[in-house]
C-alpha cells in the first residue's frame, strides 16, 4: 500500500502540481506564531510544549484516522496516504525554479537566471557570475530534493500511514520558523537534526549508487565535515562527487568574498551539469521506489 501511494502521489504531482502551497504555508505560519506568543517565556521547556502541540497533534490525528480507515476500508486508507503525500511531497515545488534557471542560461539571459536564483534562495544574486549561478542552483536543487522528496519518503515508509511524512515536514517547518528564537527554538532544532540524520545519509547513499560511487563516498568522508551545516555537507559532498562537479568554494559578495569550503571533484560547474543534476535526482528517486517495491514484494511472498 505504501509503494502504491508513493507512485500515485508522484504521478499526481507531475500531472497537476499543487498550486496553493503558499496558502498552506501561511496557515501553518499563523499557527506556529500563535503558539510562540502563547508559550514563549524564554525557557526551553516552553518550546518543547509548543512543538508537541504544533507537530504531534496533527501526527497523532493522521495516525488515528489512518488506522480507522484501514479497519473500515483499505482503499480509503490508501487514498488518505496519497492525499497526504500529495500535500507533503514537492518535486515540482523546486524543479520549477531550477528549470527556469536552465532555460535562462540556455538563452544566454544571465540577468534572468540571477533573478530566478535570488528569488529561489531568498537573497540577492545580482553580483553572481555565471559559474556561481550554476553552482548555487545545483546546490539548492540537491538540498531541496532531500527536503521535499527523499526525507519525506524516508519517514513515510518508517511510520504508519501518513504520520511520518507529516512529522518530517512539520519538524522542518517549525525549525525554520522558530530558528533564532533562543531557548524556545532549541527543541525544534534538536528534533529536526534527529530526523535528518538517517534520512540524509540514505539520500547521500542513493546519490552515490546512481552516480560516481567512488568519488561520492570519498567526498562524503573527506569533505562533508568542513561544511557549516553537517547534514547539508553530507548531501552536497556526496552529490558533487556523484556528479563529478566542484561545488562549495568562495562566493563573490558586494562587500567581498564569502569563504566556503570546496566540495566535490572534477570540473567547474557549467550548464551541462544542470542537466546531469536532473538525471541524478530522477535516478535516485527511481532507485528508492524500486527498492521499496522489492521490499513490498518480499513481504507479500
């Protein structure tokens, strides 16, 4: 049932991408902000209580509804899984920006590519060189693919019904929303790190399997720890090694250079690597679905 729901949700999202995610995000933001105002008194335990209300209530409700539907009608339980995955997955959510940057660079419209990259990353990109635009687009796509696809699928498979997918997305959202809130946001950051640890490594391993395995593993082991965010370091180092491209590296800023460590081996990022990135992500997704199908068939027989 789980694999069928994943395939159905992915096909549904490719056919008709969800267009009102901003409305959902705005509702969640209002809910999180209300909880912060109600509970934030400057202590870590207040953040723990608020997180439990914000995340565990919808997770528990989803698990209970799934159990009820599974008892009443397994088809209804399957449809619930598909609906929740359709809401929590987001392959097209980041591919639209990536495809736009590809098209702009193909048309030699570097200003348009900078504009799209800046909107995607939420920071000015007018000073970026062509190579930096390509490099940052690849980095953003690798991280976004995990955040919106592979991380969701990992926890969906592990926990009953749609509860794992909802738990992961809520943990990511609350960590971003409450980051910088001092002690109040500490618990959200810890939960996010706990959920990411196994999921990130499985995603990185998938990149290695469907790409250049030796370089991916070498970069993962030797370069990931040099990145400020350890989880992103694992993803980017393995992805860069699998693609045979150099990521990371210093960036040109208005006030000077932003120092970043080197990730990956081989060539400097260029337009063909954008297409290679798309292929890597799709191959990794196909690998995940294939492995899940094999596991499901093994359980069946």
